C-alpha cells in the first residue's frame, strides 16, 4: 500500500462552511484534489472538534466526528455527528481537523475552525 504523494503538513481551508446546528444531525462530504495522492486505499479517517489547537489532552475533545473514507480513489470522506452528539456540544466555536492514517503514516488533510449555532426548538 503506497502512501499518498507528498502532503503539505497542514492545509487550511477557509472555503468550507463548518457550522454545526446543536441537536441536529450533521453530515458533510469532503472531496480532496488529486494533488493529495492518487489512491487512499488502506487508509482510514478520523476527525475531532477541540476548543483550540493547543488542546492536546483527551479530555479537551469537544466532540468526535465519525469520518469515513467512502471512495479512496476519489479521495472522498464523509463526516457524521448524531443529534445526541451535537446536542452535547457546549462550546460556541473552536478548531477541528481531519486526518487519514494507515497504521504507519498519519496525514492531516484539513484543519479549520468550526462554529456552533445554538438550538432554538427543544
């Protein structure tokens, strides 16, 4: 299994709208350009919300996002959080990232900020 071709350490994206509505299902599909490598076969994905990038302790994770590589040849990742997960988020904003890994190598493919829209109907 070949590693994707040379990744930059972190790629910032200000074009992604990452707003979470508290108490609602969250789904988003991410597709990465071919310069991220031709084939992600053998890789898995993971993603987390944190208050800020300096929060490196497990207890500072605001939420874990289910991240699934749905098409390794097209470099496509689906993100998901249940209504129960988004309901439990108390922070208003923070940082998040998406990593792909294969047991040997780990690559941060996206890092950005997130914002919570508080639930109105309860």
